C-alpha cells in the first residue's frame, strides 16, 4: 500500500470530490483527516473510511477563518503528530458576472477557494520542511485557465489565483523535497452538479466534451493520488487538466464536426 501510515488531510472532504480523494488514500493505507464545514458530512465520511481498516479524524471547521484552520491543525497534530499530504479541495461556486457581484460575495469566494489554501499551506510548511518530505495538491478548475462555465467571475479569479500560489510554492518548496502541484477538474458529476443542473441540461451540455461524458469524482482522485505518489516525484508546479477534453475545444464538438465536414465537401468540390 503506497501511503501506509502516512498522514493525509483533505479539506472539504465530507462529500463530492474531496470524499473520493480521501477514500482512495484510505484504501492505500493512509491515516486520513476529513475536514468539512458540515459536521455530519465529515463524521459520516470518517466513519465510512474507518471501515476500510485505517485511522481517521473528522474535523468540523470553516477553513476560510484563521481560527478554524488553527483548531483543525491543533486536533490533527494532537492525533497524528505529523502531516505528509495536504489536499486543498474545499471550494464553493458562484454564478455571477462582475457587475452583479457584491464585494461581500467576492470576498467569500476568495476566502474559501484561495485564502483557505494559503492558510493550510502555511500550517504544514514548517513540518514538511523539517521532514524534507511532503506533497501538496491544490484542486483548482479548468476555470483557472479559461473562464468558468457554471460559475462566475469570483470563482474564475479564485481558481486562477490558486494556480499562481501553486507555481510559487512549488518553486519555494522544491529544494526541501516537497512537491506542490494542482489538478484542474472540468465539470465533474458530484452531488453539487447533479443538484444544480437538471438531467436534461446535463445531457445538452455533453456537446462541450470531446469524450462525450462528464468526469466522475474518482477520475479527479486518481490524478491527485498520482501526484502524491513516487511515480510523479519529478513533477512540480504542474496543473493537470482532468476534463474529458473540455479545454481543447474551439466550440461544441458537434458544431465543430459539422464545420469540418462542410469544409471538406467544399475542398472536394462536392
Ligand atoms: N464538481 C465540479 O464540476 C468541479 C469542477 C471544477 C472544480 N471543482 C472543484 O473541486 C472541489 C470540490 O468540489 P465538489 O464538486 O466536490 O463540491 P462539493 O460542494 O460537493 O464539495 C465541497 C465540500 O467543501 C466543503 N466546504 C465548503 N466551504 C468550506 C469551508 N469554508 N470549510 C470547510 N469545508 C468547506 C463543503 O461543505 C463540501 O462538502 C472544489 O474546490 C471545486 O471548486 C469542482
């Protein structure tokens, strides 16, 4: 088991992508700290993962607050004494353009999606530097590289900022044997997406994905676990897209295929 006895913290892991990431680490023998702002979700997930035969710790904390982060790490270090892997996963969406976004909404999204990752990194850096070992993975989004399809301006800005933090920290911490990377999910079938979008809307959206399907939470978890494994030991500052080809497209896939066929017909004089 690749992560036997290693200590892993996944923020926002009570459900969705975070839960899938925490589950894969637990299956690989890691001791996993499950954080979520929703206590019941954190506790339920921790209970489920204990059944896999590993140790878990559920911590309810709002990690957009300095105090929440401090309390979470106090509990984590008290229980496990160290940390090997930090996955900054907790995130919220918004769906507004700049002109409709109040400063309060803007700050809320930036606090959860970007500032919380900064605070968690600050907490683990001294421990990882001392061990000269550690992995940090930030869960950004394809929105960081283009702009958000479901979300809004604050979301796009927060995720682009997270990639900036990833690159800077990667450079800063590489000499200590600490790998910092990011994963950029495209639309992923989590409870959040299923709740906010009707089955008909989801079906209609598939034209944006050359692979013709949405990613599942496990697809994102696979990339995270890879980035924390020895197989990726020379990778630093990367932002890996797991997006069914969404970012590759000029337009929706069906229109593009039609355009190509029309061009070919013209070329052949048909
Ligand atoms: N689902 C997608 O299509 C998609 C696409 C791109 C990126 N992402 C990113 O992946 C990550 C996980 O998304 P998801 O789809 O699983 O969402 P989700 O809403 O299912 O899960 C996010 C979890 O984070 C928790 N959380 C929110 N604010 C928190 C806070 N302040 N402190 C602690 N926990 C908090 C929530 O309670 C929730 O359990 C997010 O960063 C999101 O931006 C998701």
